[in-house]
C-alpha cells in the first residue's frame, strides 16, 4: 500500500507530500536535467515543449538560452505547475515560459508548433504512452526532435538486472522498447545516447526525429 501511494505521488504529486517529493526530485535529478538540456542544443529562437516538467528545473536552465522563442510545459500535477511557476516566475512574466496543467495524451497545442519536445523521468507514469507519443509527433514541426530521458529498465535493480520491476503506477522501459514505441508513433532516425562515463545511470536518453508529415494511426 505504501509503495502504491509513493508511486502515485511521483506520478502526480499533490499536497504537502507532493511538494516534498517535487523538491526532492529537483535535487536528486539535477544532473540529468542539466545533461538533457545540453543534449537538446537549443537556440535562442527555439520553441520547446517539456512533458512532465515537475519542479521546472530544466525549463529554468533552458530559459537562459531560449530568449526569443518559447519554452512550454505540460504537467499532470497542479502542485508541480505551481512550483514550476514560482521557480520560473521571471521568465513566465516575460512570456518566455508558459506552463500548463494537462494530460500529454490530449495536449492542447496546435500541429507543427515545436522544434523540440522532451521529457525527463516522466514516461514511466503515462497511462497511454503510445497516444502521448503520437501527440508529441503531431505538435512537432517537420524536422523536429523528441528526446526521452529515462533510467533504463535494467538499471532499476542493479543487483539483479533481470528482476521484474515497476508497478501499476510506474512502468520502466528499456532503450529498445522506447525505440520501438517511437517508431510506431511515426518517428525516424531513432538513437540511444548515454554518458557511459557518468556515475548517474539516468544520463540516458532515446531520441527520434519527425522526418515526414504522414499521419500516424
């Protein structure tokens, strides 16, 4: 029961416990946030979307570079939306950062809006990941990139990499599984990128490109 409660809070932080978990994630996942931002190689004019932005750490870093475009976020936790707005108050006031409460499977953004879409430690908690990835494909511009940073499934239990991991609230993935899911959603030129010299095992991401405008089913 306790494990289910904790997983539920990591998926959708709420209340006092949610704020505590959000602050803890901001600290614990700071290295992979910075690493992911570096992989994005953003430009000042980019339009970028983060799915599941949590406390808004990566968005804060991106706002130092994206000064003429937009950084948009969507998150399923009102607690995290409030926390990220406070963290990014200046950029929100300037209109550079826009943060939304909502579901990645039914995003309210127009087609071909963003140059780049990314998520960090979020896809584990998406109940309909296939639909969410198709939504990401829809809102990306032609030539746009999606980047999913995760702790790969075989690293969740290093002492026994073959052990079953995950719960009903939290489903880990391998890099190959995400490559397949991205391909099914319409992405091409997929690749896995990792920092093998880092002690942080979640400096690991799967990347896909939108290279055509065909409609995916």
